[in-house]
C-alpha cells in the first residue's frame, strides 16, 4: 500500500551523542535523514549498498579508497554517488544535516548491528 510520510513524523534515533537519524525504507531502497555535530568522524567502512549522499547544510569531508586515496569536500547542495563495496570515511565540518539513499536498504541499520557508528 502507498502512504504519505512526513519527516516530522518519522521516529528519530540517537545513534551516538553526535549523530541522530531517521529512516524510511521499502524492499529495494532506504532513505535516511541525519544530523551530525561538528567534528564527528564516520570511521573507515564499506558495504554492499550503493549510496547517494546529499548535503543539506554544513560540510562533509570524505576519503575514498582503503588508504584514503581520493579526498572530497561536499557542501550544501552537493551530492556524491558511492559505489557498493568502496571503502570510505568522513569528517563533519560544522554541524551537518544530510540525506543518504541506499540500495538495497542497509540491513545493519535496520537490525541495529551498525556498531561502527555507535562507539
């Protein structure tokens, strides 16, 4: 069944003291709206899921590759498509609000086994 969803009505999860997220997902795709505090670091990780990151406010500095070979800053309005299984890490510069879209949905986020973010 198709239903209308408003972000204000989606439950918010406090993942750690510096990260909050809201998630909406179906069988094939997941959209997550997140807020991060300045200085939060997403550790190096990879996943099978293709990821599109869209920055709404603040700046995210990404490093891509096992050794961070490619560095990229994303500002408000910028997007990046991250292929599945590409190692990446990120640093929040200023408070950041962003939206990530994943295909397929992140099972580890749904079942709560995303320990790399909860430390």
